[in-house]
C-alpha cells in the first residue's frame, strides 16, 4: 500500500534513526544458538508488519522526556510479545497465510509453531531479567492476560450469539486496546515520566487501540477489492462486532430472530454472508460505527493537546489519523 507507506514514513520521521536502531536490536535478540530455531525466527522476522506498537513506544518516550536504552528494551518486549501472540493466533484460527506469506504453522506445522511462540515469549522474559526491566514488563503481562481473557470471552459469545455492546467494548479493550495502552505507558515509563503521565499515555494508547479494533471490524464489511483480504471473516467465525450489533439492536423481534438464525448457520451457507452485509449497510450501522471510532480518536487527540506543539506530537496526531484512514 504505497499511500499508507508514505504516511507511515511521515509518522516515523522524527524517530527514523531510533526505529532503525530498534530493528537492529530486535534482529540481534531473535538469534538462537540453534540453526533450526534461528531459521524459523528469521522467517517470523521477515513477516514484520507496520510495527505500529514499537513505534508508539518510541514516540511516547520521545514525547515524555526522550528515548533511552530502556525505551528500546520496551519496544523489543512489545514487539516480541505481540509477535508470539500472532503466531499462536494463526494456529488457533487455522490460518495459513500471514501478510501475503505462508504462516509459521503452514510451513512447520502447529506443534512447532506453538513452541516457537512459546520460545519468543520466554526470550522476552529473559531479556526482561537480563536488563532488570520488570517495570516495563508489568504493563505487558497485564495486557497479555487481558488479551487471552478477551479471546475466551469472545469465543463464549460467538457460541451463544448473545453479544451486547457492553460486552463488545469489554472484549476489544482486552484484545487490542490493552496492548496499545501498554505501549503508551511503557514509552513514558522508559523516559522517567511521573505516574500521572504514564497513566495518561496508557489512556491515550487505549483510546487508539479501541479505534484500531473498531476500524478492523468495519473493514470486515468492506469489499475484498478495497481491503485486499476476504470480506466476512468475522461473520464466518460468528463474531458479532459493532456494525452487526447496531443492526440487531435496531431490528424488530422477528427480524432479529431471522438474523440470528442466519448467522448461526453461516459457516454452512456462505452465500448468506453477502445478505447480512447488505442488511448492515442499509441499516446505518456503518455511519454509527464510524462515529464511535471517531469519538475514541477525539479522546486521544485531547490528551495530545495537553502537550506543547512539537514534531513528536504531530507524529502522534498523524498516528491517530492513520489508524482511522487505513484501508487494510
């Protein structure tokens, strides 16, 4: 995505050298004495995405005192923890592609992929101990626990098809927002910020994380020609996200029963995906969901407004806008 790549370069500009240094350190920390393990971790490294999470760590540190060695450690811990969760996600979802390439479990099978994810997590803990960086790992441990719990809660609601808005916001806070909140907190903490500022940057990250996940849920209702990936994946997994929740909440009792019945059998009748998507589009759900997403962005921008103007603040504002404007 050329346009998105240009926007990211603009966001990264004030910390461009620091991001290069981060990637050098990340590569060094993935090395293993085992050639087999190194072969797999090198492949995992090649699948790196936009690195939005470590970027947030470094920008938060820069905004609150400056990037130091602890900031790099925090960024590495965030990236390794997130990567391990993605490796495990692909196994759970039986996904065989990751960012246009074969996933780790597709090449080395699930048994090996599980152990690779565990190895990356264990190595992150080892880095924490070696660098006495326990204060940086605490927010990550908390967010990882919430992520796992959020996934389990979502599975429960998917099996019962009884998701509510309150439950939905609880799930996405745990699954996505908590980690981005940890990124904001870790960056500020690594720069020696006060407890009040750390909490503020955690809230900033959480608001952006909520907007990020809502955007992801919206993209599931966009045509594949626009997003580059198959539409309706959430529906196939019977995940009731905010657009569908709006439709359900604004349907009559009989319409709601028909929708629930359709969703419950959607795995066997994929032609119903297009029908549900049409109902969502016609209901006003997309506009409502976009408004909720923009409200979270506004909360994040209000936090940034408490800081004096600077290139770093500009980058964080652009970071917020990028999350809402992305098409993938």
